[in-house]
C-alpha cells in the first residue's frame, strides 16, 4: 500500500506498507507416498510425517539405489515493511525525513530420511551375503530416520533519517544527511538458538567451555554483539566551474545487513536422528517391516542445557560478531566536449570493517599453534580417555577407551570442532580510477564507454567467479591469525573496459542520405542499425593451496611455500594451457607448519575479451504496423574465455587449463512484428 498526502504546496507525506511471503518448498517426486503400500507395518506408516512422506531411500553397494536421495525442506520467508517520509521545500532547502521499520522472518524445518534411509550390504556385513538378497529378506544392515522441530527466526530493523539538499547558489549545491539504524540480531520465537559458547566456564565433563542457549541462565535471546544505534552520516557537494564543467564529491558511512536469513539456523537439539547399525538387529525384531519398533527419538530442544553437544561438533553464530560498516568516498570531474560527448574522470573508494565472513567458518577448537611443533608421534600417541564411560559421550570420536593425546590439548577438549559462522573478521579496501565517456543520441549515434582501473584487498575469499579465480578453500590457514589472510581480493580485476555503441545508419527515406528514395530503395537500404557491446577485463588473482596436513588438528586449509622462482610462465594463454603456473615456484609445506604463500597471489588467471553484436533492419507497413529483422551474434569474434588453471599443488594436473568458460560464437536471426 502506498499513500501520498499533499499537506500544502511545499509539503508531501508518503506512508507505505508492504507484506511479502515466499513459501520455499523443497520436496521429492514421491511426496505423499505411504510406506504401507510396500508392506511395511501400519504402525511405522502412521509414524511417518504424512506431508513429508516419500518412497524410502534404499542404498546398496553392488546395485543402484532406489528412492529419492534429497531431503524435505519447508521454509516460509516473510517480511513486513512500514515507512513514513516527509518531503519539505524551505527556500533553497529540499528536506526529506522519515522512519523505516522492517520485520524479516523465516520459519520451517528440514528433514532427511523422512520415511527412513536403509542400507543393504554385501559380504561380512550382510545377512545373506549379497545386498539384493538382504533387500528381498527385508533385513537392512543399517537404518536411520530423522525428526525435526519447526523453528522461526526473525530480525527487527528500525531506521530514522534526515536529508537536506541545499542549493547555495547557481553554482554550488550541498547535500548532507544522517541515518540512524538498529537491528535486533537474529532471535528465535521460542529461544531455539545457541547464542554463545562460554569459553571461561568449567565444562561439566572435562576442561573448559559450554554452550549457552537463548534465554537460559541469563543468556541473551539473540545472536551477535551489535551496537544499539548505528550512525550513518553522509555528505556531498556539486560545484559548477563553468557552463561545461562540474566537480562532485561525497563521503558516507553505510551499514550492511548483519546476517542473511535464508532459512532458520539448525540449532543443536532441535533435530534428532534414530539409527540402528549392525548384524545384531535380528530378523525377529521386525527388520524392514517395522524398522523402528521403539519409535523415533524426538528433538530434545534446549533441555540438555550446558550438557548439549559434548563429545561432538558444534556450530553457532559467532557471539562477538558486529555489524559490517562501509565507508564510501568519491570525487569526479565531468566535462562536456564537442559533439554532445560527456567525459567523466573520478576516484571511487571504500574502506569496510567487520565484514561478515561468507564462506569460511572459524574453528575455535583447533590445536594451539605452539603444540603443532611436537610432531605426529607425540600428538597422536594413545592416552587414557577421561570421557570413556560417560553417558554424555556414548558414541563418536571421544567414546573409546583411549584417544590421541592432542585431543586433550585442544582449548575445549570435551568437543571435537567448534565452528563459529558469520564472524566479522573480514575487512576490505577498494580504490579505483574511473573514466567514462558518454554521447547522447545525435546523428544516429550513441555510446557509453567506461574504463575502471582499481585495486581490491580483503581478508576472506567469497563472491562470484569461482571458475575464474581458482576457487578458495574457504578457510584461513591459521584460525588464530586471520590477519595473515589479508591480500588481493579473489574478485580483484585491475582493469575493466566496457563499451556499448548504437548507430542508426542515416540512409533511407526521410534521412540524410537517399532521403527522397523510392519505397523499394528504402526497403533495401533504409532502416539499418548496428549495436555492439564489448568487455575487456584482466583475470582474477590465483589462489594456490595444497593437501591439508594439519586437518586432523582442526586446521581447515594449508598453503605451500614459495621457492622464489617465477610463478607465471611465458607465452600466450594458448601456449601455456599445459603449464600456466610454474610448479617449481612452490614447495609443499610440511605438517605442523603454515606455508608462506599468500591467500591470493599476483599472478592472475586468463582475462576476458568479448564482443556481442547485432544488426537490425526496420520495416514500416502503413501507419501502425512495423517489422524488425534481427541478426545477433554472441561472442562475435569467437574469443575463448579459459577456465582458471588447477591451483591444487597436490594435484597431478597443477597449473593446467583444460576447460573453457564461455560458448563459441552463436548466431541467431529473428523477425519481430508490432502493430
């Protein structure tokens, strides 16, 4: 809804409200299937989730499986938006002020194995010796099924703003404003979130660290550590030096959204999995007929409190993450040239802090760096397991009588990995020179051409272009020193030149040439136009990595060492397809060390050169009917865009390019009628 109220000749009030809802239903082709039709027990058929029921997943080692392998997801995303703004003219001031409120919510659940996933084995793990025979007997080696709670995550957003455009005189205009924002942080409707991992608390079983659920024992009800009010001042100026030259500049602080709500966070305890594995599950206990005779384990919610997650992996939103802040600044000069051409030269830059990590999670339970030097023998030596026999650690890595010594050296030994997501350890810096030429339509010609020379630095790989920049491993070498990851952004391209040109040929009836031609001549020679769009762009920085020898100690990536030799080879891209990177420029970093190769290197993948063109011919039939013939070519000059080389030093094809990322030239013709 949108309402405009004209209070008086100088005052307008706008009131808006909007509601958006997007049901996101991911289901399988056998949705609604009743397992009773397969001869399974009515008790099990009635226990399955009716709307989510599907043909069960059957896995075999020697034959293709049966059933859908996907999951059943239902996420209902919705938003309420309300805003009020006032526009007021006071002399040379144009003032706008207002208020903005948004409620963003996502609700739903995801379930794997809605009617059970069943594995039939062969050999020693089979009842009969073959998986197909076991299937016919209804005796799976393992079976599992899930239950899940519906969760509803939401964020409140509030903002107030005021903006003044002040025309000081005929040459100078100033604009300045202030926006105040507040976001609540993600909250679950029934406190179904882990909001903190208390590193100082004594663990109920061993060592330090315990989870904190929202609303329990004084914990907050939301994730993150966001400031109450985010101040966003901004200002700018435009000054006309003369009738053909204008100088503009500006600065502003902007705040990015704190988290992306694509679906509710999968909180520990709000889903459960029931499993049976092994030959001890005898035929007289029901087999495939009644695979879960004792029912399914229900989600326990937050009832375990500080005991939750002990002995397993944890995942939670980084409790210290803050709102991303972006400072943007620019200055440019625009000059009108002859022929209706406008030339603009300017500088655009930004500095961003507390940026949300897109890809990498940070494992805060990695082995301390100082302990890596002890070597594999000492770290993997078997010692008595203090968790053995504890009912909270009944299965998994920490449940055996002995365990590797390094497990007890971890910062929080009662857990395996503790992955913090949506951390704010990223920061970025961007600087660019922009040159733009634009010609307004005259004499049938118009064009826009922009050249950007830039440098983009950041601390975390993310964004588009994984096929063009090597694809990051998505994690720092050392989670205790993310500053060491600061290097060229994986989407940095120092030169990009793009141009679009349209030209109507001045030939034919009523035009500059052959303006008095006959209709037949006009049909042949008149009404032609040509369009071109071109892009020239340097490649993205490469990201070199190797096999991660530190993975078992909680480190999620490892890079090699540089030897000092030249990294890039010589010749054209076509000549270097088999050795784009010099493998001797790197050596494998041994276990317990971090390679000195930066996250991204100065050598870049192949650049891009592309032209798209079209030729139009317009026809006119009387006063109301028109036709247009189109001949269009994509990649007009058949220029290849090569895939990035293989950047895994552990691979036998390291440095090799064996894929193209674009299509060869494509032509298409069409006739369009309008009447």
